[in-house]
């Protein structure tokens, strides 16, 4: 595995320790993952920050320990030939806010922020760089994750027609179609729409008002 970051600081981790639990692939990156000793300090309430996603949800699946488990599965070949593109890893990392609390508060100093940075770089190698934008609300933040571009549909939201009056749209509907058939809709104001006019590789969203669909 060729990494994007320098993981040489973990070169000697686990040397001579038969119980280090270092994954079979990933080199020093795998050693950074194996730093976790499963003491579950990331699954606690009270004083501290780690782990914010666990503290909010109360679900151990959104803790540092669970993320380490997912990465170990990926690096041990349990998630197939392209583990960084696997949904299991995406689900594990979905609520990680890269706050570095685990690096500071975990007794083993697990650096999930750095591990996540490498994960995203590896994922982008597999799936391509996702759409970039600046969300304005939590709803928009939740909507803008890595999703196939060809499943998006952009349409103007037009008011009911009235005799003799032209219909003008004031916002747009961006619909995402899931593989299993469901849909998710984000209402875009004109301000946010203009943010979408400048996308990766110069892709333009234009003519929506005239063509009524992108």
C-alpha cells in the first residue's frame, strides 16, 4: 500500500509484541491504527471531549474504538480489493469530526484525525475527488458527502401557473437518487446555487432556468 502521508513515526510500534494486533497490510499506517488498546476511554461521558460522536449518539459504533476495528478489517483484507471505497469504512467514519481529542485524551494517543486524512486520500484515489462546496446549514452538511454525480438531478421549483403571468423560480431542488430507489432532496437558494457554478474540472451548472432540468 502506497500512503500519501509520512507514517515513519510509527515504524517501531509493536516491535517484538506478538499481541500488538497490527493489520496484515498498510505498513506503518497499519501500525498507527493498531495503537488502540481497546480501553474504551472513547466511550465515556463526563469531563473531556473524546469522543464527540459517541457522546452525542451514545452509540459505540461512532467511537474511536469502533473506527479502529473497521480500519483493521479493511487492512486485513476483510473488505475486499478496494477497502477504502467500502461502505463499512464510510459508515464508521461518517460522524468523525477530526477533532484530535483522541490524540490528546486517549491513553494510547490514537490519532484518528491523521488516520482519517489518509483514509480520505485513499478513498479519493478509488472514487475520485468529491464535489466541493461550503455548506451553510447542518442539513447541507449532511447532504454533501461523497456521492456519484450521475445520480443527482437539478430542477427549478416553480410556483403554480397563473393565466397571463410568467412563472419564475426562486429556488431549486437538488435530488439524489439512491441505488435502491429512494431519493433525498435539498432545496437550494440562489446563493447556494451560485456556489455550485464553480465545480471540479470546470463543470458548470447552466441553463437550468431555460431547460428546467440538469
